[in-house]
C-alpha cells in the first residue's frame, strides 16, 4: 500500500514538474450528429490530418454531441459513420490554433452513395468571445510581410507599432505576451518581444487582442502565440534563400528632413537569409521530428547627417577625427536561428512534445550613433539564447483532458570594444552634440525564466470546466555601466559658464563608503544587480452551453508576484490580483455561423524585472557637478550653482499597500458568415486603465522616491521640482474606445483576405509601461510621475492615439490548368491617421523632453501613415519537388514621408525658460498652487527650436525588394 502511495505521489510530482507556461497549442472540433433534426447517439466521428498522429475518434452521446480535442492546427477530414446510415465525410475542416470548430453533421438512412462535403467548416467560432486573428504558415508565405513571426500581428485589427513593439487597442508595445510552443518568451526585463523566430519554422500564429478567458493572464495588451512545425508520416523539407540587396533599395531621402540636432541616422541597407528545414518520422503515427536552421546577415547604414563631425587633436586623439556629411559606417548583424521538435504519441490518447529554439545574434560595427570617433561607437554585441519546452497532453475516458508543460527561457547580452574602458564625454555646448572618449551607457545581462503549469478540463453534459495553475521564477544577472570605465561626463554651459556633470554608479558596498561624504564615493565597476521575481496563478473557468445556440463563459483568475532585490530581500509582494472574466455568445441564426457576443474582463500587468534591477538591485547614481572634465574628479563642487548635484537610487521604499496594475476591458460585437468561408463583423471595444505602479517623489519631500499607486496611499500627493511644494497626484488615466468593421475570407476558391476599418479614441495622462511621449522604456519606473511638474498639461490625447485605421491583406492563387497555374499574388496596404501634436519642453535635470508645454494633442495631428506592399510567388516542378520563385516589393509608393514630426519646443542648449510665461527653472510651466494645472502658457510662435513641428522624426521606409527561392521536397 505504501508503495502505491509513493507511485501515485511520484506521478503527481512528474505531472506538476512537466507543467509549463501553457498557452493553447491545439484546437478542437465539436458538434452534433442528427437525422432531420433528431440527435443520433452512438455515431463514430473520426478526424484525420497530416498534422495529427493517427486519428482522433469519438462517439456521440445521448444528445448526439461529440468533441474531438487536442487537435494540432491544420486541415482535417472528419468522417461520421453508423451502421444503417450513410457515411458523411467533411473535408477541408480547418482547425486554427486555440480555436474550436463547430460542425452540424446531418446523416440519413443508408443509401448507395457516401456524402462528401468540402470546405463546410464555419469561419465563426460560436463558442468563444475572444477576438483576434489566426494566420497559417501558408498564408504567411503568400503575403508581403517581414520574415519574423511577430510581423503577422499587424494583420489583426486594432494593432499598430510604437518604438517598443506591437500596440493593441491603446496598450503600448511593452504590454503583450509572446508565446512560442506554449513557452512565455516575453523579454524578462522590459516586457517586449524576447525571441526572434523565422516564420518558415512556424505552423500557425494566433494573435489574441481581446476577450481572453481566465486561463490567460499577465498582460494588459494582447498575446502573440506561435506554434512551430512538426514532422509527419512523410519526409518533407525546404531549402530557402532570401535576399534584400542594397542595390535595389531606394535612396533614403529622409536624411535631409531630420532635425538639425540629429548628427546621425540609421537605415536598413541589405539583408540576406538562407537555411533549411525538414521533418518526418522515426515511427509512423508514433514519433515525429522537425528541425530548422536559418542564417541571417543584415547590414545597417549609419549615416552622418546635417554637419561634418570635426574633433580637434587632443591627448586621447592625437590626430583628431573628421567625419564628413554623407559618411557611412556599417553595422553587421548576424543571427543563427534554429528550431527543433520531437512529437511522441505515447498511447492513443497521450502525447508528449519536446521543443527547442534559439536566436544567437552577433552585432558588430557602429553600435551607437556616429557622433564621435570609433571608440564612442564601434564594438561587438552578442545577444540571444536558447529556449526549451516540454509539453504533455492526455485524454482520459473522453471526458477529461490534462495539459502540462515545463520550460526554460534564456536571454544573454554582452558588449565588448575599446569604448568599454574609456570614459565617455558628451559636449552639449554644441549642436549636434559631439562625443569623445568611450561608450555611453551599456550593460551585460543574463536573464532566465523557469516555468511550470498544469491544467485539467472536464466535460459534463453542457459544461466545459477547466482549472489550472502555474509558477514562474525569473532571475537576472545584470552588470551596468554608466559609460566607458563606468562614467559619462557632460560638458554644459549656462549663463556663459562652462561646467561638467559626472554621471556614474556609486559603489555603496566599498569599504569606507559614507553617503554623506562625497570623498568616499567610488565608481562601481560594474554595478551588479542579481534580483529575482516569483509569479503564481490559479484559475477556474466554465464554458456553459445553456441552450444549443447560447453559451456563457465565466471564469476567475488569481495572480501573485513577489519581487526580490539585492541579497534576496523581498521588496514587495502583490498577492491579491483577482481577475474575473465573463463572456456570452448567442448564435442568433442558430446555424453555427453567426454570433452576437460580449465579454468583460480584468487583466493584470506582469511586472517586468526592470524595477527589480533599478529600484531594488542596489543602483545608486551620482549626478555630480563640478568645473573639471577630468574623469578622476568625481566629487560634486558646491561652487557650481548652475545645477543641483544629487545622489539618486538605493533601495526605493515601497507602499506597504501596493496593488497590482490592471486594465478593465469591455467588448461586444456581431459576426456572420455571409457565404462559405467569408465572414463580416462589427465590434466595439472599451478599455480603461484602472491603476498603475510608478515611482514618484516622496511627500513630505525628502529627496527620496517611492514605489506606489499614484493618487492613492502614500502616493496621494506629488512633489514639485522646487522640492518644497506639492499637490494632489491625479490617478493614472488611459481610456480607449474603438469601433471596428471586419471582413475575413478564409482561403478557398483560390483567394483569401483580411480587411478591417477601425475608429478609435485614446485619452488620458499615462501612455503605459512604455512612455511613448518621452521614449522611455522603464516599466513601472518611467518618469511620468517623478515630479508633479511632469503632470502639468499631461491630460489629453495620448501618444498612440489614431482616429482612423484601415488594413487589407490578401492573396490570389491562379488555379491549376490555367496558363499561370500556381502563381500566387499577394497584396497588403494600410492607412492610419496621424498622432497628436504637443509642444514638449527640455528638462535640464533629466536631459530629456519631459514637460508638456501645451495640453496633449492641442496642436492638431501629425501626418497620416500609409503605404502598400506586393508579393509574387511562382512554383516550378523540379524533379520530385517544387521550386518557388518569390519576389516582394515593400513600400511600393516609395513615399518616404514623415510619419512623426519634431515635438521639441526647445533644444538642450537653449535657455530653460525661453518662451514660457511662468517657469519652474528647469524648463516646465509653473502650476497653480496646490494643483497640477498650468498657471502660464507657452508662446508657440517663439519656439527656439527651428525644427519644431517641421522636421521629421519618423518616416516610411524607402522602397525595397526581396528576392527568394524556396525548394520544397
């Protein structure tokens, strides 16, 4: 008996350890078999596909219902048979990643013929209120898109891009979750994309943009979920090569349209990638394999623009340095992408999958803008890592499913070069700034995420009940350098007086360190942070088919996060993140091809590790001002009155009642399949940011910062830059409203398309975990709330607001028998309204444009963004295989037009208060006492920056061509 208990315990532990970062890697087919509307029990329903090992077989219950679960995405043939009745075969039933296909199978008393239906599966998923888009490998190959799996996210309605990645319905590019083969590959530190994966490796990508059930969490944007290819019962493979030659790239006309303060600009020049993939079986219907490799070589041109760079001879540069306008220094980026998978059908209903994929990358040449000699720009940076994931899935007595996964995600980054050991000097007395010495800020990092998750599903009559839980542990090993040799030195001028800022990490662990005595301050070489984060979640959800055409999906999710800092000390633990979800779906036409749906849910942020590293990892930074450019003269000089020296950092206090950051989402819509494979829809989406986590100046003002929920608790008041006055801090606000129209045509009759139009409004005072208005990516510790001065004029149209968006992606394949048999033509086009225009002011303290001198969006809108791309592919039979000749043209119109303009009212070298009727001394407007409302105005006509609202800061790329060959065997 004891031995039995031990075996049971061991099995339970194995299942738990085998559980991982679970996201949908399969789909399902459900339905009813009936004769003249009467359900028929005992019917054998069988599904087969090249993507499925063996067959999935089920027998209809007393109500004629069947469910075929754990189906890898692909096209299926479904056969329903019962003695005495005809056999019905439905071909071309496409099962998408994470989707459920509903079939209504009609059988009749046996006749002489079999009934075969092709392409009858509905496009509309009448069991789900989730929204988004699924893109298959075949579709990816037929459209003009970049060769990275995340590029297809732009097909989905409601998505765009910002400097951090893919934006989803008002959320910034740092609020998504990226999943490959069930493994969370999101960047550990910043919450952005954390893995490069060639789409030749991918079977299907699912872009979830809203309405997610309780099993999904740790995001306030969307989820991009990819599954890699598997083997099969046939040996197949590809050899491919793609070239985007620089000789076919249009000249970059944007270089003359950029702000004068920009000394350099980077443009993509060429890209070559080539590789192979192959799959097959070790044992048919039992053990499959897949492997792939892709080497990419990319060149970026770093152009010197606006002014010739001239550095006179000096001790560290005896010959001086000159870089004329038009000079180009290349950056070479080489990646070696790989993927592999083993798929084991252990029993008829038990499956195991092991996956590995990686993206080691080497970047050499100019790593930073060419605003100085080679020591300030050139080096080698190595990034990337390998990921591993094991998945188990099992069906027990047809009524129970168990899914478990275990995985490891790794990221690595190191930088080498002469500039790492030479202090960097930035001359801010000239425009553009001139750099000498070594590098600016750089770091060497290692990040790891271990994941484990287990879920179980039970089917009872009209209920699909699912429970699950997970565990994630993240570790970071970060070596930070404020610059070469650990220091950046800024040469500055005020009122004709030259002075210097020495910026460096202070080693507070050094012997004799005394925070009150600057003579004891030494540079930390490097500043090391080794924090951890531990995440847990539990959820329960039920999909209840109340009546055959009405479904209620209800669930509750609980999440916790424990953030650890230096020495394993717990900085904060948030363990009350409760996220309810409720969705309803009504098949109005009662034909399995229509749905009227609504969904409400709460989604919590998964706090990236940047806050652990910077706020809890021992970071202590000196902004030390003196009159010496000598790197050895580190101490602040009280005689410098032009700026205030400060020592910032240390262990940042945390509100003991800190709550999690979340959004609430409400959406509703209607979809209808107006003809086979073609569905149209309308949807409304409302998203509201409920609470954020940020750092801010502590009130009563001590000079220290705190981590809090602004507007509540110890963060209810915000301190001003004068370090004396304060005002009630407004809560963070971000409200998104959108209405969209969609039309989706699944590939049939030789064509397919995705079309959408979206009207939206994004308002508030907080962009998100990526602060798009200032370009800062420090999730939860951006500068948005640092000083109350930054909140003045801060409520209005947010940075990513676009009123109108239109997208069309489609392809046509000429039918067999025609003169152009097999020729594929793809087309993509998009249009988006311009983003809001706001006058921003330069903060001398932050060395960035942090102030809103006008209400956000008060100056109108920037230029609209639109372009078009084209794809052509032609297959040629070669031996037993097929050679596909491919051509893509990106940015057909070659507009190279401005998509964003310079919003900087002034420049770094301008007087801080020029043009302001009232001024806080650092470049911002004064506020009415006791509020964050402005007490003054800015004279727009007197902008000292001649490029204000004129020069472009972002452009559509030049027209480029991609040529490719793919041989499939």
